């Protein structure tokens, strides 16, 4: 048989619609059905892939970004500002990675109106800033008030409100006035009284417009890295020799500073000004390096107790006071909280600000190590950074959910704001910072998951608006959604890709 002729005949049978009209119709219907099924399957796959991204946040959820005065303002020796402990610290050789200072940094002092336009680009409804204590009170006390410094913050707050951006103000973000630092800083009980008076002045001066106050930012970090020389040396730069007593004495005074400032606000201002007051804590979260090691397991609990719980328990704990586990291990090293001080601190905060960046591992010390604190020696564990499987230096979003679960289970459903979360630029990405987008997306999804599980999270603030002076790292680590050219006298700002991504998120209120 002629195969070519048979083949042609078959093609005629299949495609000759006139000869086989009913078959052709059925084949066309089958083809249409196949195409329809393909698109349905494709849509299902896309929807599944976008499942988490379709989560809508509660109405009124507050999107914002955070900065701090010392890191962005500049004008360090201008307009009546007094020096802070960080100014002195940066002047010392080899304390900052690139030997830089914050004398000018982003020059936000002269560019704050431009920076408010950047906030509008981000579509955020709130901006978390901090006051420079020594710009308002150059010597740290109300004996001398810097009118130019007060005017600067008046103008900044008014400009924010004019642009429909709500200020959230942190009173203290590590830049202790130098005159107080020279008298012992947070190791001196007098600093508590000075902070109370400073806070009262700010409430009276700005509280008619500022409705969200944070007393103190991350006391754990200032103490751990400023009084224990751990990880990076921060101001004031105490050595490890002082750590075991200085850390707990400093924590006691910082707790009291928060308590007395909150008491002043609640007693004298809150009813009239209709605002709220809280504290921002670094989520010092630890897991055992080896889950089967009892030493690692206990060590992780002890490190959480001496970091996060040390400040959570007195303020948000049902009975107040210090964590039981810490009292058992530290004993007399913990300064005594009197009954009146315990009552002062209990429920002194209307909300808690959570700053989360990464998770640490607790690993048993099996040999003599030099770069560990006296606290680590006492607990027999070393802190190490939990590795990230992504390009970002640190990236542990699942553990972020664990932090919220821990707080919910131990302290009840307290009102929360994520007041800092972010990562530095990944090497080689520049303005196309896809690693930051991936980091932010994963961690904001973690926030969404915590909300669905029952956490009362009212807002999220990314760190940070701008590349800035990143403490002992100087300008080598850049966390901003906007890049800053520090070689340009005008400190030109340029949006990174993440700024556009974040603006879309804030506008849609959906991840």
C-alpha cells in the first residue's frame, strides 16, 4: 500500500469538516475545553504562589519607617547642640570601622523638608524619629534649654503633620548628653532623674501634636555593646571587666528612667493630650545551637531572660519584677527593685515596640575563648549569629513568628508595633536591592502570620528611611530604602528598588 497516499487520506478524514461535521465540532469543543482547563490550572498555580502575598492587613494598620537623631541629623556642633557620648566616642581612634563621624551624616537637619517628600513617596502614614537629648538640653538638664533645638523639632513635627504623616517620637536612642556620660551615665542614679525632667519638658512642649511616645530604644543593645564590649564596641565603650555588674546596674536605671517618664506622662499629660507611651526593645532571640544539648537549651533560655525578658517582665509581666530564672542565676548581682519601683513599672507602657533583625544561637563553651562576655561565661554558652540561607547577611523570618508567639504566651495579648526591621545592602546589588525586598517581604509575611494567630500588632516600621551613620560600622553598612551619596556636599538621595516596593505595599495594605 502507498504509505504517502494513506497518510494524505487520513489527514483528509481528520480535517475535512464538510465530510465529518459532527466530528469536527466535537474536536473543536475538546480543544476549547483543553485550553480552558489549562488556564484554570495556571490560575490555580498562580493563586497558590501568591497565597501569602494576598494577605490584607487590618484597616488602620500603620505603615512607617524609622530613623534616629544621631544617625541622620548632622549639624553636630551647630545651633546650640551639646555633645553626646557618641560624639566623643567617634572622635577616638579605631572606634568606628571606617574612622568616620556623624558630624554631617545625611544632613537631615538641613534637608528634613526634602526627606518628608521621600516619606510621601513611600506612602507611609507615620514616621518614627528620635529627639537628640543634647540638642534640646545641651547639658542634659533643664538648667539650660536650647531654643534653636526646640524650634527645629517644632518645625519638623509641624511639617510632618501638614503632610498627613503622624510622628512617633523616641525620647532616647543611645545619644546620652556628654555631661551626663562623664558623671557615670546609666551607672549613675542621677541620670534617671535627669531623663524624667527631660521627658516632662518634651511632653509639655510637643505633646499637643505627638500622640505616640517611646521612652527608650533598645536598652539591651546599649548595655550589651556599650558596657560589655560585645560583638561591636558601642559608646560609652566600657570593657568586659565591668560587664557583670555594669550591665545589670545599667538595666535597673534604664528601667526606672522608663518608669518615671511614663508615670509623668500618664499623670500629668495623657488625659489632656490623648496620646500613648511605650518602650522599644530589641528582640534578643536565642535558640540552642544543638537542640539535643541541655547546656545549649538552658543557655538559650538564660540569654533570653537576661536580654528580652529582663525588660519585658518588669513592665508587662503579671507579677512584675525580674524574671525568676535570672534571679536564680544572677542573685545579688541584680539591683533590688523595691515594692514601689515594681508597682511603678508594672503596666507602665501602653504598647511595646519590637525591633527584630536576626536570631542568635546559644552554643556550649568547650574551650577558653577571649571574645565573650562575663555573662556568657556565667551561662557557659557563646552567642553566635544564626546563618542565613539567603544573600542577606541575616535573615530569619520564621523565628520572628516565634518571638510573637513567645510574647503572646507569656505576657498576654499586649499591643505591639514593629518599630524596626531591616537588613543592610547585600554586596554588589546597589540600587537594585532585591535581597532587601526579599528580606522585608518574608518578615512582613511573618507579621501577617502572627496577626492571624492572634497577636495585636498595630503597625510596622522599616529600618530605615535613609542610608546613615550605622554606629560603630560607620558608613560601611547601609540600611536605607533611599541611598545617600556621602561624597556629595548636598548628600543627594536616590531611591532604591525597595522604596518603590515598600510604597506599593503601604498603599495597598496587603502583602
